[in-house]
């Protein structure tokens, strides 16, 4: 049986990017990977990559490859069936390493895949980043598709072609621009997310609202109960707004030479927090939300925004449970935490000189990039 999307749109890449487009397709109801990938005869080699947390959410699909109960698969495993290989990795940020990227490459190599093969990531941003990076390297580039299973990957991580992994405790330090051919989105996956992962995704939702969408900002302000109860209609609306906003930005600036850098709002502070706390100790979205609060503090200190605007934004962050303190509790006991944050910010990929580049806002949807001095950063961390 074939399944049909309830909505779809194309992310078109610039002519000089070397890429054509990404088809983004939305589906209703329970995820149906079997109908999507297994219902028709397939002659193409395919490598499906997922992790030990996601496997139990796709039991019918996993049972195509193995009789083993998906709930019992706790260690990284490889299964083969016909032209297809299933690679199950460990779950979480600590597995976002070059070693695991190479495990994906090795799985394809050991299965004797040719350049016409397809890689498919079924999971959150960690998996799509690593699988996309592996696809960019295997035989100098093979097709990749994503089935995002978290709110964060629905609204941000899977869209736009950024792939990679962490390296030496630094977030996303190596990687490539390599977009998926297709992204298949089921909002129903979000219903099974642990609360901390759902909140993490909301961090990127808030970022998108502040950057691009008064409509989404209004939803966050007036429909908190429906958002937090994971109302499917509201979630579908949120995901669609975010996906289309990111797609529009990526279309205009694929290689992040201009406005795409705005998508890093909150990320300079946030990535530094993830590094200092220890990768995986705080969720990405929570770190980004805290970073937005610090960026608002910088805008206020530099008289670039009004106190009313900063307080309105911080109120939304606070209402959804995000930390708005200068230093989060998770790093307060770390010696010289403030200086460690500043040091980590200097290693951010956006920097081109001795100063730290940050994204700031004057008002909603009025965003710019500027360089700041260390003493200015330290002030908003007090």
C-alpha cells in the first residue's frame, strides 16, 4: 500500500550550490515506514540508520529485518535483508562522533553498496546530521533521505543541508553542506517524545518565532496549553511554519554567507554552554533558549532594543520553562565557568577575527550580526 502526504513543498537550492531540491512531505496518523519504504519492489541498495531509542517506535519496520524484539535491542547492531541494511546506533549526543559517522560508512561498505545507493536516517538531529555527513563522504556522495522523529529535527535540524558531528567536545565542529533529497515528517512521532526532548524542540520553535514569524509568536503566547499538551493540529501548524521559514532562508542563502546565519540566534552562547556543561548534559534547544536570553541582554546593554521588547521575549522563554538566569544551574559549580563560556564562544564557526560574532535583535524580525568584546559578554553572564 502506498501512502500519500497531506501537504508538501519544495526547498529549491541556488543554481551554484551543486544541489537541486529537497522535497518536504507531511503525513498524518501513525508513522508508516513499511508503506513508505517496503511496500514496493526495490532494486536499490538502501542503508537505514536509526538508534536504540527510536527502534521501539518502529517495531513493524524493524521486524522486517530481524525477529528480535525492537525493545530488546540495546547495543548497536547491523541487520541485512535483501538489498537493504539496517544500522542501529547508540542514542544521544555522546554518540555524535566521527567514529559513529564512520560506522555508517562502514555498514554501507561492508554491504557492497554502489554509488546508486540511498541512505535513510530515521531519528532526531543527531542521526540526520551523522547520516547526511556519512552520505556526503561515501563514494564521494550518495543520496540521503530523512525521517525526523523529534520536534527539533522536524522544525530545524533535518532541513537545509547542514550535516556533521561533534569533535573534541566542540559542537558540530566538522561536517559538510549536504541536503537530503526528501524529508518525510510525521508529527505523531512527537507524541512519544520524552518531555525534555519536546522542550528542547520548543527552544528552536521559539527561535524561529522571534526571527521570522509574528504568527508563531502569537501561538506561543496565546496557546501554551495546547502546545504543551501536544495538540496535533497546533503541532502540525508549528512544524509547517518553522519548516517553511527555514526552507525560505536556506533557499536565499544556502552556504550561510548572509541571512542564514540568523538561524544561529542564541547558538553562540548555546553551543558554548553545551561544551562547558559537557555535550549531552543539557539539551540543544534548552541551551539555545538560554543563549537567546543572553543575546537579548547584549542587545539591551548596547541600547539596540527596548526593555519592553527584551522583557516580552524573556517572558515567553520563562513561560515555557527555559532558564533566563545569567548562568544556568548546571554550570554554576564549574570553576571559572564564565571564562570557560567566553573561551568556547571564541571557537565558534562564525568568528573570523579576534572578536566573537553574535546574532542580535532590535525588534521582532529585525535581526543583525555583530562583533562583541569579551567584557560585553562577561557583563551579561553576571
